[in-house]
C-alpha cells in the first residue's frame, strides 16, 4: 500500500504536538521550530506553522449533512474508531459532526465523526462496516 503525505497549516507546534501525539497517539517524526511530522495511522502528516489559517467552509453535503471542505482524515477499523472516539470524549474534544452511522443498511455503511484540531483543521475519522466496499457505489 502506498502512503500519502499531507502538509497543512497549524497555529503553533505545542498545541499541534498535544493534539496529534498526546490525544491521537501519533508517533512524532522530524521536528523544528516551524514544522513537525507525525505518523498518522501509517501516513505522513507535516504540520507547518502559519499565521494564515483558513476559515471553515461547510460547503460539502454528504447524506444531508454539511461537512467542512477541505478536510482530511483516516479510515480505521471499528476497534480503532471506538478508541479514537473515546480519546476525544476523555479529552473534551468537541465533535463538529457527532459520531454516527452513515448509509445504514447499504454496502457503504460506515461510522463517521468530525473534530477540529487545535488549529481549526477539520478531521474526519470513519470506519466501514465492510472495508471491501470503501469505493463501491450503492446501486
């Protein structure tokens, strides 16, 4: 499987370290005063300090729910989804879209939830009922 790399803007290294390492348990990679890398569930995130964090735009409409665009996230198994959700609850992280089941009873049935990191970046976590159907349509 190929790994992806995503570079994105954050307001500071300290709060970013706390969110991704302490709350999400992502391993820390290289780090300077201006950027930090994380092992984000097997993929590389590079958080770069910026004074120009974009405002949220809930222009996406998925299953009649407005979702922030752009966003990034990860597809995890059901066990990890539950652990991540519990970590968010225990750390008082607000869900901008609460954990829920989307497309119930269909091939693409999935658990999903959205949070903001401490720099206001929207992140989605999802877990499919059956990972074989991640790219399938429900026709």
